C-alpha cells in the first residue's frame, strides 16, 4: 500500500437509508488493523464528497456521473408510499400510482427518485427534506413516495408504508405527464477512478462477495502441478517393486526370466539332456 499515513485507514461515505453494517463487519474481520470510518453525507452531496477526497469510496444512489467516478451497481430498492396508519391504503398490500390520483403527494427537494412530478396532486410548497415531508404526512397534509430504506429510516408509530406499483420506471416525459410509471432508486459503490487504491479493491471484493481465500491476482495451478505429478510418480514407483514380490502368475515368471536365476523353464532343460 502506498498511503502516506503511518497507520492505514479507510473512509466509507454513505447516503441516508443505506446500511453498510454487513460489509463493515466483514471488513473488520478481514482487516482488523485497518480501521474503517463511516462518513454520512446527503445524497445530493455524496459524489462531490468523493471528488474532494472526504472519503475513499461511497455507497451512493444512482445515477452516478462516471466522468471521473467509477461505480458498481449493487441493488435496486422497492418504491413505497408512506401513509398514516388510519389511511384507507393501509388496508391493502400495495398501491398503484392511479390510487394516488386524488391525493396530495409531497415532493421534497432532496427527492432521490428523480422524477419530475410524482403522481397525485402537488402540495403548495415542496418540503426541504424527506424528514420534513414525513412530518407532514404524520400531520395529515399529504402522502410521500420514497425508496423503502428511507421509509424505514424515518419510521414512526403512527405511519406505515405500502409498495407502489405501476411499472419499472417511466421515461422522464411520461413522468412529467403524470403517467403511472414508478421510478426506482438504485444503490452503487462508487470511488474516484484516479484513486483506485488497494484498500478500495479490498472493499470491492467484500461487496462482490469474494471470500477471504479468493485472490484478484493470477491463479497458480501451474506451480502446483509439478508437486501433484511428483506425488503420482512416487506412488507408481512404489508400486513397481510390489509386482515381483506378489509371486502371482506371469509377474513372477517374468521376474525369474529377467533375473536369470531361480526356477528354469522346461524348454531350457531339454537341450542339456540331449547333449
């Protein structure tokens, strides 16, 4: 590793709703001498935080500008509607965009779904944050559409949520017309392309599920083959002297013929008697 710090460390940025707990645990098990520090950043500022060097890598929401950042998509979240527990929608398992046509649907300024206009009727003013929008839902002002992880993050006892159906993501022009397409939020591991360090590679391996014994380098079967061949040769060599000692059938007769001693065949005795 080429870090200038005496003790190497790794900083991982993450946006609200993303839970890196599993990967952090694996990191601590595999690299106990390299502390991992979590850096929470707003979704809209995450990419710039990586460019500034505030973190070595980050768990960001897609899309990611790949001009100078690398990104590995990890998963796509379910889109849900946050509603009061006494709302009629709480009685069903899922809601469609059409079900929200007559509802006020809040559209916070930090929206992560990327649609131009959510379904339903717009509020008079856009909330500044998703957290503010959740408070308004609890106050009965309207409903909120978010990725499922954000609904869990801002959980309240008086609120619940239901999956929102209507398609796997409408085009921007359709969303602007209030179509029933529902965009989804994807999460990716991202890092500055020019700073793909050994520690970044280690974390990439963790999120991709590489085991502790797997390697990114070239495999070494060729180096192991001579050892295996030698082992086979030894076994074959060890088996050879056992054949004459077995004393079975043709093996014993061959051994006697080659050695020239021991029992002689009947043919070899007859000429001697004639002479």
